[in-house]
């Protein structure tokens, strides 16, 4: 299966369970790998046969910035569901990280893997 990768997509949104985390947007880092078959897109060289990574990135970023989720787990699952709604996406891996959330760690996060129909 072929992959379309969106790496280190930055968003700023409300995420967390602590009162101070609910007051102002924090940095959220998103990585998405969608699994698809790119053979038709390669043959036709037509964007209509491709996973449009720009559109997908905009949807993911917009959701992350407006969802106001309490947990990274919930946001990662939201983003996986959004990706699976795109035509041609069979499977997705979504990683959501909160840089600086834990002292002495570059970031903490969650990675989920979801497939169409599951």
C-alpha cells in the first residue's frame, strides 16, 4: 500500500485537562500517514485521482484549532476519522503531540492507527 505523508503540521488549540490548559491555545504537532493506492493517480497525473494533502492538512489543522478536546487521544481519533472520510484512504496513522507538555521531554503524544470499516 502506498503512503501520503503530512509531517510536523503545526496547530494551536485548546487541549488538556488542567484549567490553565483551557485558557489559551497551545502548540499541537500533527503527523499523518494515509495509506492509499496511487497507481491511478500516477497514470493520469490528475489531482482528482490523488489524495489532496493540502486539503487534508487544512481539515486536520482547522479541527485541531477548534475542537477544544480534553485529551490528545480524543483529538487523534477525531483526526483519524476525518482522514478516513477522504476518498481513497484505506488506512491512517495519526500522531498528535504536545511539545513541552512534560518537563525534560521534547513532546508527549499519542499515535493511533485506524482502517476504513473498523
